[in-house]
C-alpha cells in the first residue's frame, strides 16, 4: 500500500474502516467506489450509526456495530483507515501496527484517491486556533477570484467527498487538525500554513506509543504532527512571525526545492511577509519589488468581527491565496463578503452598556486568551474540559482586563485555582452544578458584576462535552441565557 493510488487494484484489497463518524462514512463510501472490500467497525450502536450502516450495507459494505466490535482486528486485512479522533493506542490500531498493516486517515485516503489523474492543489491550514475562520476566509478569497473551490477537511466536509465530487475544482481550502495530520504520510501540498502552536489535546498524546519520531513529550508530539503539513510543500510555507515555533517548523521542514517561507505579522512586514501598515493589510511577499515596497490587499476594517487574532487569520488566508495567484482585489472582496459563523466572537445581546459575546469556539487557553485580549474590561465565563492544559499563563497575562470571572464545568477548579494564584483581587464564582442550568446561573451572576462598557464574554478555554453535545450547543445555551436576561 506504500504507493497505492486511485488506479491501484483496489478490488483485491480488504480494508477496515475504524469508526462510523462523518469521516468514516465518507471513507467507506469512497473505498466502495474504488471497488475495495470494506469492513466498518464501531463500538457505538447508536441510531445515527445504524442509519449510516443501513446505507452502506445497501452498497455491499460490511458493518459491525456494538460493544467489542473494535476489540480485534480481523485476519487478512491490507489497510486500516481510521477516524481522526482514534488514538494510536486503540486496540485496533495497535494491532495493525504490530502486524505491519498501514494505517491511514481519511485525509491520507483522499490524497491517494486524487492521484494520479484527479489531483487538485490543496491550500492547507493547521494550528491550535483559528483554523476554521482562516479556511473560511481563504475559501471566500478564492471564490472572489473566480475559482471553483470548497472548504473541506476538519471544517466539516470530508475531503473524500470533494475528490469524488462531480465538480471539477481548481483548488481546495483544507483545514487539518493534528489528529488528521498524524495519520498522513504522503501529502505534498501546494502551500500550507501553521497559524500558531499552543498546548491543546495533550491527553491524546499522553501515550508514548502514539508519538511521532523524535518527539519527547506530549507537547512535542502535538507540535510534530502540526509540522507534518509542511513536508513536501512545493510553493509556500506560511508561518506566524509572532510564533517562533511555526518558523522553526518551516526551517526544519523537508520541502520541494524552490518552496518559499512566507511570514505574516500584525506589525510592519519585512520582505517575504504580509503585515499591517496604516490600517491596511499589505503584501511584501508576492510582488517583484518586495525588498523596498508593498501592495495593499485590504483594509483592517474589512476583517469582521474585528479582533487582533482575526486580522492575523486574514493575513494567513491572504498569504495562501496570494501563493495561488489570487489578485489583491479578490482578497479584499473575499473578506468583505464573508460572515464568520456563529459562536466566534459573536455579539448576542446588549443592555445597560454591557455587551454579551459568545466565543464558545475558544476551546483551549490559547484561544481564550486571544478572545479576552480583544477587550479592555471583561466578565469572563469559562470552564468545561481542560484536556490536560493549564491556565496559569493565560490568567497572569489577562488579569488586568478581568472585572470578574465565573467558572463552570468538570474542570472548573483548574481555572478557579489559576485565578486565585494570579488574579486574587478578581471576584470569582465557582458554579458546582453541572447541568444545563449552570450556564443560566453563570450569565445571571456575570450581569451583576459587569459595568457599562464591559463585555460578558463566553470564552471557555475548554472543550464542551462534559455538559453539552458540542461547542455550538454551549454557545446556544449562553445566548439563550443572555437574551432572556436582557430581553
């Protein structure tokens, strides 16, 4: 399977798909289209999985659901395609490794399925925070340039679907998580960006058996998986000038000869960078006279909602778009026509001079800090599943902005203790209830602490699955409480 592509003899291959989520279903469907003999395994015998299983079984795909379905890897398997959330230590994947059976993710499968005759350039984005927003901006810029494109990957739509789509795309805007990158080995992208690197998902990397070569601890393993996106890039490796780790990744990457390092910065850009000058986004990378001049791409005011980290996201998206030849006017038009989705610095309500802002998408401390740093005076609503991360550095840096804080969720004490250590003067309310009423209590208490011109900000810094189905449901609960309170 080392060199397999779309034209390989797939009818001779038996492939196990681990997991029947969105990517697993797409992988099974794509493999069936290639003629492979497919077996899907998932321990979750849910109504949703049974519905998907029925569809696949009509296509002659074998599906096994229920407790123990993934405990044993069957004999005579040529390839395992795993869902991105599966850790390498999962029994099915560990058995595959011991038997020398290749394990791919849906991203790797999609890349192989595009070769050799359906290859479309990929412009990829990874990083701890800002991926979805940046990919949305990139897709809008590409569309404004008249290109046929689609936002795919971790953003929601599996890449396999785009590869099998009847539409002939010019380019794909691809969001890639560290989980997805972990299970890749042959990507050779047109251009790629790492937006930032901060502690997140460290519990996934706690098992040394899953670390990439050379990684010495969970954080190093996480960063090493992010860095995979630069391998064999042949046009532009886009990095964050303010995040030295991303520049080191570019310096260490094995790229195609001629690939360029392109920086983005909120300051004045140097040559081969994009940055900000006099409230303008400018390009000093993709112009001939980059050593002594720059070209305007857009106005800072074109970035909505405005926040410093969103401007950085826009610059990263612009760098990728420009690497593909998108003209400056399309960068501006793409930003102007884009509206960021719900739960990303979204103003929900306002009363008495206090704004209630939902940034439920801020699911780790780095994202929460970026959100908090966009405002001068904040009553902070935080908490959930900390995923092995700590909050001491975040609290120490944002303490002057905090009017008060209220914490909820399973790891509420982690945040409360960091606040006690680094912001002892800030009033803190720890809500021990872990039912859905906790959010209402949090918002009601936050309102009593807020003063005119303050914001009550939901920037949890944590995952949501301890209390909600996802970050969107958590944001909806915050919005409902804020609207009920303000009328």
